[in-house]
C-alpha cells in the first residue's frame, strides 16, 4: 500500500535529509559498540565509507517515501538491494558470520529509527503518522538485510564449493606423485596446512563419510578414478594427517568395522607411497579380519611373500617336491609340521604346543621329513627357501 502524501510534508523530508550525515555517524558508532566484530572493520577510512553507505541507503529510503505518486519505500530500488547483496558477500569473504551482520542491521535500524523519528517530530510530523513511518523504515531495512543474507549465503556456498574442488585437486596430485612445488602451490590454493605425515586409508565409498566424521579436519578425500585401482572398485581413499605413533593405534581403532586398509605414514609430499602400499595389499588379497582393519605395518612379511604370487607358487612346489608321492592327508600334516618347526627353530615342545599334538608326534613326523629331505634340512639355503615358501599359507 502506498503511503499517504501528507505522511512526509516537504519540511519534514528536508529536515530528515539534512540530518542524514549525523544519523549515519551515530548508526556506525552504535554498531561498533554493540557488535564487537565490527570494531576494527569500521575504524579509520573504512568507517567513513560505511557512514557514506548508510547515508546513501537512508537517502534512498527518503526519496522513495517522498516520491510523487506515493512509491512504497518498503520495496527498495535495485541499486540498494544490489549494494546490500554485495555487502553480504563481502562480509562472508572477510570471515564474519551472518549473525554479526544481522546484529549490525538490528542496531542500525534501531538507531536510525530513533534519530529519524526525533527529527521528523521536531519538524512537524503529526504523531499519528509515526506508526506508519516506523513500519516503512523497518520494512525497508528488512529488505536490505534479506538481500545481505542472500549474498552471504551465496558467497559461502561458492567459496565452499571452490575450496572443495581445490582440496580434491590436491588429493589427486598427492596420489599421482606430483612435484613438491606443484603440491605446495596446490596446498596454498586450497588453504590447507600441510602436516608432517599423511597415511592413506582405503575403504568402500559407502563407509567414507562415517570415517571422515572421526578424522582430523585436514583429512583429504579422493573417491573417483583412483590411480591404479579397478574402475568398478567403488573405493575411496582418505589421506589422514599425522597418524603415526600412538595416533596410528587410535586411527586403526576408529576404522574398526569399516573394511579399511591402512597404509604406512609417509612425509606428506610422499603420500603416494602410502597409497600404493595400501592398494597393493588389497590387490594381493589382504582383507580385513572381521571388524579389524588391515594394518599394512603389521603385514609387511605377507606383502613381501605375496609380491610375486607366481614365483611364490613355483618356489613352494619346488621345495615341497620331496612330499609329492604322499597322499593329501599325510602331506598336509608334514607341511604344517615343517612350517612350525622352521618358525620355532626346531624346539619340539613349542612345535607340539603350536600343533596341539604330543611331542612324540612331532618327533615321529620330523623323522619322516628327514628321511624325505635328508641333509638338506641342515643346509641354510634350503632352510631359507623353505621358510619363504611356507611363511605365507596357501590361499
């Protein structure tokens, strides 16, 4: 609804325009006192710029309120809305919250209303017109604050998406082994503070979000087109900062039940090495044992023994050839006895405990093995080959 023409007599409008510089100055001063996050921002030259902006905004309101034809000042003109929107975006870029900006608007509306209404009454505005005047002032400022809120939200959304892209790019460069210079530039662009080390964690995509919730906030994530991974694997990789020493035990516990494989900690620019180790563990068939993740630091022997599966199979066939004439049952018992004998350095009592048999059974089986192998069981090279062949159980 348009305001009545006698709401703003010419002398009232002139008096309010003349007082705008003082109103703007008092508005800014009140905001500085009541909204501490603006104290420094509004000091010096910036404070004068804000005063000018406030004065222009209020001047726009008076122009609308006193316009011929009764334009509704509760609907600000385009430039005022655009300015308020830009203000919101600027405040988001400086790091100030929307709460702070809305608090500034509330203080500004209260102070501006108080001084404008005092001026209007002193200039002869009828008391009955004050209610309508208040309605118009606050409707105008509500529109401006809504535009600022929209600008603030859009800036956060834009900057958030941009930073996420930069972080994803950084993770990609780390996993592909980019140069230290490129990694440093990417880290700065992503506003990411490099840690001492990064530890790669491979886990199903569906488990990544839950895992991230309990990780260091600097944890990087990559989940598409992982280098070296199978295209349909649907796995994500997390690069976890400073997860070495005691922190590694905490990380492994946090990953319980998430089907994770944990690589070794590496200097952050060498994160590709950690990722390669974790990926290799998966490719070699190391899988989480129930709820417990695969900790590659505890499976180094398995990784070495399984590095060339075909060579390991050939070695196993070669060193176990003396048992080829035996039936499956007797052969299996002698193989497990030989493995335990090697691992326990020939200590019969420990071998018996390991196999849950009587020591005499161990003695009998070892007698059979010596008949089949002869003096080779005392040859260091043969013992080494048997240890390597039997160190990992057949898959």
